[in-house]
C-alpha cells in the first residue's frame, strides 16, 4: 500500500524536517547514499550494520515518497534496482551536516565508541 506523502500541519520548520528524517535509519541512509552516490539494496544493507531488510525497505519507500531518494529499476534478469539521492535529498543531507558535526563533538566529549562500518559489514 502506497501512502500519500506527509504534508503537515506543522508547528515549525524543524517539525517539517523531522517528519521526513524520523526513524533511526533515514539519516544514515542519506549519509550512505551521499558517500557512494548510487547503491543497490544489498550494498545499502551492508553499509548499515544492524538494519533489518524490512526496516530498510520501509524507510527507502518513505524516502522515495518524500522525494529524497530516487529508485531506478533496470529491466534485466535478474532485476537490478539502484538507489540514489535526489536533489531534494542532497539539500537535506547538507542541512544535516551541522547536526552531524555536533554529534561528532558529542562523541569526542563523552568518549563514546564509533562503529567501523567496514569491519561491521564483514
């Protein structure tokens, strides 16, 4: 079932922005697609250790509906599907960069660990 894109009513701009990035994995999907430009589903899943197939599928569908992600299906056997950021998705990722910098500072300040996605995906 395809649901309509979310469209408010919103209290403020932060409310509208958080509406499209809510969920643990959406920001990380944006980051992964920005870093690699184009990813197939399995590549995304390997790049996001801990995400379930169901959750990744759900978030990608929502992000496509919100105009953040482009899904390209190739008419091949076996079928091939690739995901990339739209211009709208790239601008959202740029808007989230200061939040990411704040998070890096928090990690440093608290001495938290950072997951090495290269090792985690093996």
